[in-house]
C-alpha cells in the first residue's frame, strides 16, 4: 500500500474518533457544570482545557461558552470537533480511490455541516448527540464496506490509539470532578458504558470500580486495555513477518508495554494519582504515533496537537 494512502487511513480513524470522544467529554463536563451550582465554573473549565492538552489558556474569564467555542465550534482551533471533522474529510479526500462511495459520502456529508453553518446552529447537548451519531455512521459504514486489508488495519490502528488516548482523558476529567463529590455516572454514560458497568459490577457504582472498568476491562470495546490490545493486533497484522525475539516494531513495543503496565500493576497504585497516570498513557500514544509514522509513512511527519497529544 502507498504510504500516502496508509497515512490517510490512519488519520481518518484518529480524527473521527477524536471528534466523537471530544463530544463525549464536553457532554459530561458541561452537564456537570450546569446541574451543580456548587461547582466553580471557571476552575472546572480551565482544568478541562488542561486535560485536553491546551497549553496556552485564554486570558480573562473562561466559561462554558468559551469552552464550547474552543473545543467544539471553531474550525480554526486545533483542538475543536470542527477541526477534527475537517481534517478527517481532508484525509478521506487524499485516499478517495481507496474508500467506498458510501464511506466517502458519510465523511463528506458530516463535514459539509460545518461550512454550511448547520453544525454551529446546533446547541449543547444536541450537538454532542449529532457528533456521536455521525461518527457511528462513518465507523459503521467502514465496518460494513471495507475489505480487511492493510487499509482497514491502518484505519483501525488510528481509531484504537485515539480511543485509548481519549478514554484516558475522560478518566482524568472524571477523577478531577470526583474530587468535588461528582459521581462517575456521567463519565460511564459518556463512554456508553453505564449499562455494561452495572451488569458487570452488580449495580454497585464506586469510583474504583468505574475507573477499573474504563481502564482494564478486556471485553468492553471503549476501555483502554481493549483499545491497546486491538492496536497491537493491527500492528501484528501489518507486519509481513514477526520477529523471533522481542519487537522490532517500536510502536508495538510502546503500546504493549503500556498495556502490560496497566494490567499487571496494582489498581491502587494507578488510582493514587490518576491524572498523572493518564498523562503517561497519552505520552505513550503520542510516541507510538511517531513510531508508526517513521515506520510506515515515508517522508511524512507526524501530525501533532498541543500538549502531549499526537
């Protein structure tokens, strides 16, 4: 496969997942601020910017309206949903000959809502539901129309790396919110994990149980460990021949080590400082992205976000 096509498929997976998960994080945080009058709005918004990797925080008062503009509506903001959807469409355009017609139409139609003004006209929380539904349409169309060749594995690799990164951000933001007494229910719902969590833990909702489920559950598709494991499988499938000793693929080594650390360390150690542990995970995802770029995308440079993102 041409490195240009491989790179485009990888970033389609990442950008679509990034848009969806940013919507999930904003949904949780904005509802929390609006429903709980005791929460300090500005402090919570600044913490959210930090979780999302925004280093240059805006001057003056930071409120929900500013957060929504910066992280959702503004196409010029590198951390916004609009920017991610635009980048996904540009990647799809570069790989147009590889995509099915229905997948291209799903991505292009989603993007067209931004320049037309339809996206900006949607207000919270309806805009978050719209983004989730459009991401589900794109992902479902890919699942139904793409052959399981190298292009598919690059798409899935990008999706899984991004999902691990963004789930870690959801966990970090939930950990910060729980310090003020906020439950993890909203975070579990944002991940589509609430019902699965209740069935797994027999209806007993605790901070430790919710964090364990979102980080370590091997059967839930949005957990960090599940995503890292699927990313490793994609890299395994992309290698023509495996190594008899160790891993020659640096990305596979980085992701495998991070997964093993999460699975084999005591949960109490991870829970002791969740935001710091999640930042380590985000750095591992960023380094793995750089390693994938060097190995597969000839002459390309890894696309980076602010902070520790990639």
